[in-house]
C-alpha cells in the first residue's frame, strides 16, 4: 500500500504542474503579442461562459458522485463519495491517464468503509460504464460528422495520429466487449483468456495481479449481473451526464472567446483529444493536452494566440483544480490509513 500512496508525495504533484506550465509558457513566448490581448474584450458574455464552464465541471463531479452513490446503494454519504471522487481525479492528474484514478479507487472506497471485494466490483463496473460511453459516443459522431471535420486540418493531427486514434479506439472497444462478457455472460471465459495471455514468458511477472483482477471480475459478475435494468440505466445516465459536462467545458470556453465554429464538432473533438492525452506518458497528459488544445481548436479563433489563453483556462478548470483540491483533502484522508 505504501508504494501506491507515493503519488501523494510533493514531487509527484509538482511534476505535472512544471510540465504543463512550461508548455504554456513556451506557447505564450512563441505566439503571444500585444495584438492578441487587444483582440480580447472582457464582457458580461465572457464572464458568464467562463462561469458556465466552471459549473459544467461541477456537474461532471456531481455525475460521478451520483454514480458512486448508485453503485454503493447509498451506503456512502455524499461527503464520502466527494472524497473518493476528488482523490480519483487527483490520482489521474499526477499519473499518466492510461493509469488513471481507477488504479487506486479500490483503496479509496475501502477506506471509506466498503470491503475490498465490493470496492473492486464497483471499480470494474465504473470502468465498464466509462469505456461503454466512449465507444458509443465515437460510433455516434463518426456516423454524423465527416472524418475531415472531426480531425480538423492541423498539421499536428497527421495521418499517424489518426491511425493511433483508431488503434486505441479499437482496443478500447475490444476491452469494453471483454468487460461486458465478464460482467454479464461468462466471467470464466475471460478469466481463462487472461490466464492464457499472461502465461507467456514476457508477461508472467504480472500474473499475480491478473489473478487478483480476474477474481475481482468474477465477484463483480456475481454481484452486478443480477441488478435490474433500471440500475444500469441510471448508472449509465450518470456516466454520460458526467462525461458530457466535462466535454461541454470546451464549448463554454469557446463561447466565451469566439462566436466562430461548429459546436457539435468542438464537442466531438474532445473524444479525439482524450485519446491523444490518454497515450501520453506525462502525468494527466500535462504539456501535450495544452499543446493539442491550441492546435486542435485554433481554427475556432480569429486570432490564434487566443487559443492559448483558452487552453490555459481549460486546464485550470479541468486539471489544476483537482491538484489543489486533492492537496487540501489528502492530509485529512491519510489519517484514515493510520
């Protein structure tokens, strides 16, 4: 458990801040000038939509907290699910997104009073719902938006990046299918599949953790496969509400700074931006997130430098806030481990 908690050390908190601010500083140095600031007029409209962006991010948190309440059948209080949510978001902010807060959610739920088996079951179910939303959203937007509009015309989004997106999206779809089979159909099949894969010499060192994971899958299947449709509908709705609020933060910031652009495309591009950040080795996609936002949404702004300011605000609202919030509640939460 001590190795898991190393993400709470000061160094792990400073690394993403330094990376992110360095990239933003570099972008400011290269592209900002007096004309950029003169093109920005602080108005009631701007203040309203920046405020709306903050409200939408709170909606994101409320959706996740509501999902935890549903998953735990209200066994945890709103304060407890608030702690779990902030700690998960904090963990995601200080680790690569491929690792994310889900790696420690079992510990967080366990310390809030749930047993380890049930905590693991909830973690796996939440993971399934998140991946399912992403897969369904991608299918929907691929059907209604041409690929050239979805990916844009930025040189940063080359054919190689598009190929990477489809590769990762395919892996996520396959992973979602495996979780569906494991949760609702035949967990024993998936268990045998994982055991077969991790019997290979190169992966054998991870077999102990895979054994723990597949055992959790079986327990999760027994607990959640018998839940009524209404339970899963509410849980998926909470998931979709949460992710939609997070993506709409970008739309609100675009409305604050520019009347240009198609907001359906702006929303859909968050799916691609998330994939790019997910494969980043930096904590929370720091640095890459700011750069790709500027590249990906610059066509929405009459003055390209304004995109850097919008990107910085976006990261403050969706990223740096959780670093600060996590630091505030960690000391109190750590006491539960003693």
